């Protein structure tokens, strides 16, 4: 199923977006930057303290000749970004001095590059927590128009699989929103459908998952999924969204027909929306290990411009893949 990622790579090559990797002190990151540039996935910028980048290059042997390297502390843009950040955050009590110190942080400096249009997206998290990655994006970029929540998804590619889109799925939310309410769950579903179409040119078929199918059980946990389905259908009547559906009813055609007759999604779902982070995170890890699936993520969605998170256990290849996905997310619709 690597042809799935090859499609992403082809889109990234055509788009030639500028992507920031603000953890240049990590050998995996500088190697990924070199690899992404060598594969012509866009214009790659590594941001960090110059001496730290040089140390990482020595350790990795990476060739950064096709990569732009920026040290925030010596950048001619530092003062401009500090003033902009101060204007954005002064209502929250930040001082001009604190703004200057903040934008010296590579993660903030990179997000300011995205904010000003000098870059199109950012990828971090190799050495930072999800919270550290998301915080600058929420403070500076904020949510996309019409969106009120940032969520995450995993691209799951299951080998030799007849379900979903020949083994291709989006699982959401499996990495960020712990316990969404019905409104938030509906928004996650709509955003995830948009993501499936944007990344893979595939018609999304969205299953709102539960431990019940169409009233087979009764519980407030199910009520949330039923209400979220209603809201999602109301807000996005053009999308194929159905629920509540159990996992087998969402995936297996004959079970879908039996448990949810007449559903356009049951037995054919390729976007799986989980009721909470417990379910989503457990499901993606079980799928990855038991089905020997490829799992790419957590990738963020719902921001005004894309900023994405990495697992701290990632390798250079994982970073290149998320860089390519970020470039495709940055393409204007």
C-alpha cells in the first residue's frame, strides 16, 4: 500500500510548499530535512540554534545543501516576529520583552514564519510533547474559519485488507481530544471527511462508532454519538455520514446490511470516528500491531494553517512522511 503515500509525495512535489522543521538539534530531523529536500517534496527550512544544528549534522552525516537553515537568535526577522507576537498576545498580558524571548524558541519562530506566509506549514514533536507543538499553533494561527476545535487523525494503511478504501482508513480522534461533546464530535467527523478527500482524493464514508448499532443498546455514551451524527448530517448534508455503528457494522458489508439496512455508510466506511480518545487511541495501536498496519500520525486538523505533531519515537522516514502530508494539507482548496 505504499502507493498511498506515493500519491501524497506526488502532490507535495507538485505543490512545492515551504515546510519548517524547528527541531534542528535532532539528528533524525536534519536527516529528514535532507531526505525531503532530496526527494523534492518542497522547500525545507530547519530552524534551531546554529551550533546545535551543526552538531546534529555531524552526528547524522546529513547533507543540508538543499535546505535553508535559520537560527532564530541571529535572524533579521526576529524583531519583526517579536512585535507581531506581542500584538497578538498583549491582551493575554505578555510584555514586549517576553514576546522577544518567546519567538527565539524555534517552535514559536517557525509558527511565526507560517503566520506571516513565509512558510506554509510546520512539523515538530520529535523532541517536544504534543502540548508544546500545539500551543504555539493555537496561540498564533488559531482554528480555521468555521472550525472551533483542533483534532487529530491517523492515516492507517492495513495490508491485504478488503475493508475501507482497500485497507486505507482515517481514524479520528486518536491522539488529541480526550472526551469530545456531541458538537465537537460532529465537527471532528466533518473535518476528518474533508481530510480524507484532500489527502487521497477519495469520497469519504464516515462511520460514527459506538458499542451500539441503530439503537441496539441504550446508554448516555450512545446518546452522544447519536446526537453527534444528527448534528454532522445537519451541518454537512452533502457528506456520507452515519451512526451510531459498531465496528463490524461499519466495515463488513453483510453485517452492515443486516444491522443497518439502507445505510450508505454501513459496511463501506473508510473514515472511523471514535467517541473518545480511549477508544481511538486503543484502536489505532491494536490495528497497527495486530494487523501489521502502517500508522501515520497523529496529524493535526482544524488549524488555519497546518502544524503537525510527531511521535518522539519517530525515525527520519516518519518525519519525511508527515512533512509530505503537511505540504498537501497546505494546498489551497
